[in-house]
C-alpha cells in the first residue's frame, strides 16, 4: 500500500489546535464497479462464518471452563487484582462471543456478571451466591441449549439474574452517584 | 457501486481470545484480504505494528499486559517514527457510553460492539477506507477528528477556537465518487 510522504501532509495551525490533512492513503483500494460486477463480500463472509459453526460448541465449552476455573481460583485463594482481571476477562469474552456461538442468553448473563465485577464497591463483600448463580446459569444455558423448550427459560433466567445484579449494584452504590449513573446508562454502541 | 480491493490491504488483528482471532481471520479472508497478522496482546501488537506497517488495525479492548486502549494511545504518538495515522477499529464487548467516549478520546477511528457480524465489520472497514477524517492535534489529543456532525451550540471546555468554520467540510472519497454517478 502506498504511504503518504511527509510533504503530502498539510498542517493548518489554529489557536488551540492543528488540523492535519493528507491524501487518503487507502484511496487506491476503492474501485468503482458496475452493478453486474459487484460481488457480495458480506454474504461470502457470513457463509464462511456459518462454516465455523461446527466448532462453536467446543469453543463455548473452552470459554465456560475458563470462567469456572477463574472463579474456583478466587474461591480458594480470594480476590487479587490478577484473579479479578482473569474472572472479568473470562466473563467479558463470553459476553462478546456467546451470541456468535449461538448462546445469546449466556451472553446476557455474562454481561450481568461483568457489571457486578466492574461496579461492586468491594468484591470481597459481594455475596458468593451472586457469582455462583451467574456462573451456574451460564453453564446450564450452554448445556441445555439444544432443547427448544429451554430457550425461553434461558432468556427468563438471564433477565432475572440481571435484575438481581442490578438491584444489588444500585444498593451497593447508593452513596456513589457517579457509579450509579454509569450503571444505569443504556448501551449506545452502534449496532453491528 | 464500490468495491474494496481487500487483497491490497494489510490488517493487524489484536485479540487475546484465539476464537475471536479465528473468526476475524475468517471474515477478513472471506472479504478477500490476504495479509492478516495476528497478535494476542497489546505489546506484541505494537511490535508487529512497527514491523509490518498495517493499513488497518482491529483490536479488542480487554487484554492482558497492555490493552487495546493503551495500544491505540501508543500508536497515536504524533512524534513517533512509525505511522500514527493508521485507522484503528476497536472491536469489543464493552458497549457503555463511557467506554465509547474513552475509546474515541484515545484516538480510535471506529467502534464495533460485539457480537461481531460480517456486515458490521465490513461497514467499519468501508468507513475508514472511503471516508477518512482529518487528524486533530491539541495539547491533550492526537487522533481522527472526533466531530461527526455540526453542533454550533456546543460550548464545552474542549471547544476548538480560531477556525473560520467550526467544522471542516471534507467530502469523503465515497461522497466524491457518488457525485459523479
């Protein structure tokens, strides 16, 4: 890919800032084509992703084993920064990946668990049941996912756990308005 | 219609989760990309960024050693010998307003919340390829222009002053191409 040299870069200086412009270094990869010549890269990628679906069950098993192991380490030896971070990353990965792997309800429970880890003022004071209920729910959702009648149960379980976690966080942060604001703020990320 | 020649683009993917790296690699290869380099933490990614000089960086946020936010901050060093202008797409499970703002202020170009979709990823890549934004350098920020729309009523503490026009009107390459239809 062609890169711009320093002399292609134009800098305009203002009172508080500079505006830096340059010719688009990626302009050469954008081509105008006739409609009939237009392929479907998104459709092709969706097909390729569907081709990975056979591996998603094993991948999800790896993810939940990692989450369980992270919490077992905390139950045995208590919270440290490293153990807290590992538990958060394991839950956070499930939050991000589970829907892609076909377990959207597990993603919802993992999100709720992430919020508890991130916003509880003192993790040592969080009732252990709040952690175990979340982790057990994720395990159950993944293990029962193939049963059609379990889908609505999974969604309801996810919804109720989120309610319990949010109630706990609202109470635990009642004297910390800046945290409450973050907890109650809706997601604004652009949809995929 | 416009097509991106993905085979001319070099990607750097940074995610500590091997499953997500596999998914990203699969999607990018399906789009037509040939050169996809992978790192599992921010430190390795920074080293690979200097070595391979990717056109586009796609990074997770939460990672060990140093995370995607720190990676973006280290790439966006205006005095660095490397390329501080490469588009950075933050692909993350974080989706709170506060996180999006923090990522923006670290110099991230596009934000894509998980779960990932082929369409979402393609659109973010199209945005950075076809509609690059000028860079802004202030005492506290270096990165793509954070303004996405005109708000002449904005009176916040970081309002830029001294410009004839408060928002730089820069038609994107895509808009220019469309106007020729």
